[in-house]
C-alpha cells in the first residue's frame, strides 16, 4: 500500500472516531466525552470501555456542576446515560467503573422521588432534564434498554488523556 493510501485510511479512521462524540471537554481531574449516537446503557458502557474510558461518574457537587455546565451548552437531550447502576435486589446504586457505592452522605443529585425503579425495570442512572416537568439536570433511574446519548470519562493526567484522544 502506498503512503498516500495509508494516510487516507488513517485520516478517515481518525475522522470517523472523532465523529462518535459531539463534545470533548477537560474538567477538574478528568476529560468527558459526550456521544452523538444513542445506545442502551450496557452498550454505552461497553463503548466507553472499548475507547479506554468509563461511563461518567459524579462524585461531588463541583463535578456535577462542571458536567451539567457542559451538557447545557449542547443540543438539549432529555435523557443522558451516566455510569451508575442499581445493585440487584437493593435500592443502592454503584458506579460501574469503580464499583463504589453511590453514597448520599457523600453526594447525590437524585430528582425528588427518584430512584423509583419505575415498572420495576429501572436499574440504570441517567441525567434527566425536562423543563416541561420542572426537572433540571437531576439523576433518575431509567430502563437500561432505552437508547440514549451518554457521557464517557477518562480520569487521570492530561498527558495520558491527550495520547488516548489522538488514537480515537
Ligand atoms: Ca425513575
């Protein structure tokens, strides 16, 4: 293969991969990637993992504010997957990437009355933003099979993040 053909393939690959995300933003201690495509929660989790990321986590009010500020700058999505999932048979949630329990004594951002495990099929965590229901960027448990946009994150040093980003 000539250099030109290889270069064309590489450019195409890079362009296609970058097109997967509509936004990349460096935040405190991490970089977040907001998808263009919609996927089920589990497919979104696998997609992030295949890129070397995890679904986004939110560990403080500061992190919640930073991430929602990113989402507010984009075309409005009512439902956006992040990385929390319910423990089976319990009402506790954990972050999929670290397996750490989401602890209300540390920080949570649930909408009032949530998580409610509606129809007994809501095990996956999302941001819910629907002004018609007076819900603004709160956490909700939703049906994991819903296809929605999602947020991946990469925590750690910026240098490593830039390296991974170039490979996408
Ligand atoms: Ca719910």
